[in-house]
C-alpha cells in the first residue's frame, strides 16, 4: 500500500482532537455524535431525534437553531435510549470549555447566545437547476462507482463501458457489491492501469460473493487488478453489527479470498466516527478504511473539506494507536440539496470541496461518487442522489 508523503508527515505530527431499490449501498445516515473528554455517545435515528434538555426540547433538524435561542449554555448528550420510533436523549449543561465534535450534527458549546447564533443557520434548500458539465472538478486518485440506472435497474456492459470512458483519470475504482454482474462488467470496462477496490456488501452471503468475484477474475482479469477487498460497509455505524461480528465477517472473507488465490489487503469499511468510538475495528483490517464527509459537519465550508478530512484521518490514526495507515474510502460533496449550516450544496461548492480534498489528501482518498445515484431516495438533507462528480 502506498500512501502520500503529505499524509505520513501530517500523521507523525498529529494528536487526537477532542421506495428505493434494495441496493442502498452507500446512503448516508443521520447520526448525532458528541465527543467529550470523558465519553462519546452515538445516537442513530431514522425517525426524528428529540433532545430533551433543561431549558429546551428540539428536533435533530433544528438542533442548532433552537439551541441558539436557549438562555443556557449548549447542552451535551450524556445518556441515550431508544423509545418507540424516535431516539430520545437526556442532556446536561456543561461549561463552555468542553469541546464538542460531530460528524453530522454538532451542538456548539458557547458562552453566550450571540456566539451560537453567529454560527447557526436554519436549513434552507439550495437547488441547482443547471445540468451543465462546465464546472471543472479536480481528479483524485480513486472514485466510487454504482452500476445502476436512474430507475434502479442494472446497467448493461455497454452502458458501463460508456461510463468508464469518463473515468480514465482515476487509478482506483471502488465497487460496493457484486450484484448486476458489476465485477465482471467493470473488469471489461476499465483500463489496464486501473485497479478495483471490491466489496462484499451482503455479509450473510460472503462466500457466495467472493466466489462470484473469483469467477469474474478468472474470466476477465487477475488478482493483480484488485487493490483491496472490503467485507461490509458501515456496519457498526448503522447498528447492523458489533465489532466482534465484523471481525468474524472479515475472518470469513479473508479465508475465502485466500482459498481463491487473493493475497492482497482485506478491510471492513466504517465511518470515521464509528472507528474512533470503537477502536476494536482498527485491528480487524489490514489498514484502517473509513468513510468521512465534511458536508455533514455543520460548521465546515466546502473550501475547507480537505483540511477537515485530514483532521479526521489524524483522529482515527490516533484512536487506533498509530498502528496502521488510514485510508479514506469514500468522501465528497453534493452538488444539490439543502444548505446545512455553512455547508452549501451546489456545483460551485462541490468543485471547491473536491479541489480542497484532492489538494490536501488526494492520494489517500477515494472520491464519492462517479455519477449521480438518481435511483436513491432523497435522504438526509435531500442530497443523496446528487454526489456525482461527472455531471
């Protein structure tokens, strides 16, 4: 595995800073994640998240605005429980020197209402009506690819070959699964210099998935075409598996891959927050593979996406004891959707974010996504369909 000198230099100096189709492989989740000096609490809610505090009760979508109107210091999650269809958390008021960090929704700890108000913004929709491809985007080392039509069907070999004519600048192509004959088709569509980051998405069919990969490799390529194989995607973050279960899945996958003749890296991908909160994930993979998106950090502008991402790499590396390299397997910025704090979803913002990411951590990140995923539901911030870099 080759990692950029910029990444290594930064890591050495780093210190820890306190009705869609079934193949929804990479839909983003809404997590409220609060990190303090003493504990971390992650609450995942598909239904509205309600925060009950001493002086205010707010929903997830309006948490920052409503806290700005509170007369007390911002509150921080101390205990969490799921009741019915909504996650409800109890809060406790803390002093202003407590640092609060979040991937997707951060409750700012400030000393006055004015301070919070200055960084708060109610959610509004910024929809780009342009379909022009005139916005120039920087090219990174790798990019993710989904083999589905706008209606959710499987793209043909001819369609995938056409797509790949626009992806020749990327060294690594990440796939999430084996359905739709995607491994077979992509092996035929890619150039000889491109490598594949393959994935087993359904962990109840690991050996069957690896058998399909091996068959495609035998017919249309070699194991030299494979950069990495991942077993599972964001399983801990989504509450679908424990760290121990992920370890079992990776062990099963590694054994099947070895038997098929593969000797390269095997990983399980999760979010950077899930990895920080569950450092047991670090020892499972041959290197630490994370998904991280600056857009879901309420206080990060597009032009700062690269710096934000480097900080998350540093935090994960520190949480993992500096024992393994950290590689970002999914990061990007939507070109359409809601404005989320200072994060604007537009073509211009996407270009700025991608340029920043490529400039700061380009050799250590796979961009998300090659094309828009119009088969998805609108999802969080109404942006799930619109992460495509090739417009």
